[in-house]
C-alpha cells in the first residue's frame, strides 16, 4: 500500500472485517488444507512483488480486539502506524494478534499509553465503530480479506500483485472518479 500511496497519491481508509467472529464454528480441515496449499504462492508473491518475507501468525484467532485497537489508534492519530505494526506482528513475526498483551505492546511501540489502550479496548464507542464497518462489509457482499474498494466503485478481492492495484488506480484516476481512495 505504501508504494501505491507514494506513486499515485491515494488515500487509504481502513475498515474492520472479522474473519472469525465470536461463536464461529471450527475451521473445516479441508479449508485449512486449501489455505496451506496456497501459502507457497502467497509467500512467493510477497517476496517477489513487495520484498517481504512472510512468517504468518496462528490461524483461527479472533481479530476483534485488534480491530477495536485500530479504532483506538485512529482516534489518537496513530492509525497508519498501528495497522502497519499489527500487520508486521502477524505476518512477519507470527505473533498472535488476538492476544491483548501483544496488542498493548504494539500500541506502546507506536507511542500509545499501554494502560489507556487496554482500557479503551472495552469502550463501547469503538466496538460500535467496528460493528458498523462489519455491517457495511456485509452490505457490500464481502466474504473475505483483503477486499480493496476503490471510490466505492471497483472491488479488488484477494492478495493481488502491485500491477493489478496500479491499473485500478490509474483507471479510476483516468475516469476522473476521484483521488483513487482505497478502503480495506
């Protein structure tokens, strides 16, 4: 996203989406097998397209606290740093981002006060913001992540090469639809 933001001056607005809502049934073994089978392609894509070595965190965890934490960080002007730090923790250091202590360390590392962050994870205002995002995703018909929506018009689903994202942004900009805003 950084490359896209720098090259095409897009604004990124993150929205919550919960892959494993509370009460979800266990992940079926055949789905886990498909995820595992797709890992080499994902790892190769990350390495070749973005220069990133992936070391994914645990599957099947609840991301609810991480999503609420994002709203807390955004409210304090630290949203971009929080998103980046959470992604790195999960995708590069294999941390369990469902663990509030892990999230508190991440928050502290970007300049948020640990105890205030932990207390805010129970604030109903942030919970409601997460719920509103999830409801919006359902209204869009989204069923997974990443889902990139450009100017509320173009959906790019799944992990895609930079070239695909660049083409969409250039199409949006050529059509004069706005600044190439991306929601995810």
